[in-house]
């Protein structure tokens, strides 16, 4: 009985080792060289109801695949750079207010939430038969679980701008507010990451521009090209 | 009856053996403090629109955590960050600090330009509670349940802010810190950290620039 248990225990350790090696956890040394990805950006021009023209462009866009500090193949990390510019012309330009909400949609194919092995040994109660006690044959319940779920595409915004709301309470915005016909936001080496993605991961830049004039209110968006996070 | 008692004595020995093997496997029985490791880190520099960030004198001391179980580490970090900035004048509003939403690099502004310095800390493998869980209950029908579980999940990378500085007008600003402790607990793999410095410049042309230091191992 002792032997069979130690055999089982050895198997559990072997499994743990196999899992560890399988994830590549034993190679913490060499960080991969950063991979630079130039991206095309994007631009869009829209004429609003009152004749105001909004030109929204995403320029100088690039991404760098940089090793995550999690340092396993499950971790993905990119540094992104770009500039988004909004220019308003036409009848509403003098009264324009622009709010730029830059961000990235980060998608992962397979979400690996928890990798666990749990070995459960349960022994049935000794059974009493005819005055003599006979230990029952141990039943072995072994569960090795890998929790995998479909990954999700998550929208992550770049900015966190704190200001009091109308009642003086804490409020956080994802955009600066500019009163005037021109606004831009640039970012250099902003991190977007996924911890625990077991499949393909990709990301895509976007900016929602909220343009208001004295006579109109509009939301215009510009999207960059999707790119692999490695 | 006598046979039952024999089994009753043997099982605890067996359980103790398992517990010992488990502890040895994760190195719990080496509590003597290892010598502190001193890491000198290279200077860094980045320039963005209207912003220059320079990091100098960054260093870290890595020591085992007082938890002394191999899954906890402590590091003590020091550094100097200098910023040259060209910014519109700002007025600092009320604030409670950054919300640290994913994608914001743990930086926020509240009316004026700002500098945020901190560390990204990553762990390869997060350990849940690890160890033998022994459940033993005596009743009319004695049952023994032995469970050995080691839940593992991919480690997280967290943004840990050290300090920030509001920059209300153009000029040169400094942020210095010395021996700030950073703890990692329950990390079953390699753990590493890296400095980050974020400058956000307010105005119609908003800029956000991030400088990263070199990653270093914290054991």
C-alpha cells in the first residue's frame, strides 16, 4: 500500500515537472529581441449635419513586441506608439469642442486562467463484515485540470484623466477636452499586455473622437490595422 | 480491532512523509538568509514631443522575503528621474491618483502635466495555496481524505507606483527615491521587475511618453 502510494506521488511530481517544462518556465534567461512593427495608421474625413468637416487621422503608428516580465509563452506584451489628430473646419469650427478617446482592442484566442493539478486520494471506510474488519480497496480519484476558456477581446483606453464632476466627486475620463478646432494625442511606448493567453493574441489601435459644435454632436472613429502580439 | 489500530498508526507516518517531500520540493527547508544581491542598473533616456526623461543611478537590492519559503522575495529599489518639459501652464485639480486601468501605464493627470515613476513587476507562475490538505474525521465509519493540491496559474504583471510629481509649468523636475521596498509573495517561478517613468503633457496637443529601465531578476 505504501508502495502504490509513492508510485502515485511520483507520477504527480512527474506531471508537475512536465507541465512546467511544457510551459517553458525553465528558460528565464534570454529575453527575446524586441520586434518592431511599422503600422499604416488610418484617416477618415466626415462632414457633419451642419456642414462642419472633421478630419481624423492616426499617424506615425508602430508597435514593438517586447518580452513580458511574466516571461512565459502565455504572456504577451507590446509597446505602442502613435499620434491621433483631429482637425475641424467649416461653419462649426469656431465653436468646436473635441474629445479624443485613444485606446487599443486587445484580443486573445484562448484564455488560460488556471493550470492546476490536484490529486485526490480517498479511502473508503473500512467495512465490517462478520466481526472482522477488512480494509477496503483504496479508491483513487485523480484529477488533473487545465482551465481553458475562449479568450476575449477587451477594449483598453490609454488615458486616465481625473477631474471633479459637477458635484465635486471623483471622476475619471478617458479623454482630454479641448475647446477649439484642433486637438491631438500622442503616445510613445505605451504598454498593452495579456497575461495568460494560450493562443493567438492581436491588438488594434482606435480613437473615438467626440466632436461638438454649437449645432451638432458627433462621434467619429478611426481604426488602425490589426497586428499580432507575437 | 488490532489490525485497524495498525493502520491508524501507519497513516500519519505516510502523511508526514508526503508533507516533507512537498516541502523539500519547494525548498521550504532552507531558511537561512542568502546574501543580499546588489544590482546596478544602466541609465536611460527618451525624448518625446516637448519631453526629455532621464533615469540615473538606478539600483536594486534583492533579499529573500521574511516569509522565507522561496516563493516570497523583497527588493529595495532606488533611483533618480529627471524630466525636462515644455508644457502649457496647468492648475492641479483635486485628485485621488491613477486608477491603474490596463493600458494607462498606471499614470493619470488632473489638470497639469505629470510625472509618474514606478515598477512593473512580473511573476512567471502564481501559486495558489500549495500543500497537503489533510482532512481526518473520526466517526462510526472512520474516513481519511488526503488531498495534495498545487493550483498554478500564469503569473500577473502588475504596475506598482512609487511616486508622482505634478508639473505645472515648463522647466526641469526631479523625482528621487531611495530603498523603497517592493514585495513579491506567492510567486512560484522567476520574478522580475523593471522601472517605468511616464510623463504626460496636457494641452490641445496631448503627449504621453514612457521610459522603461532594464529588467532585473528578483529571484
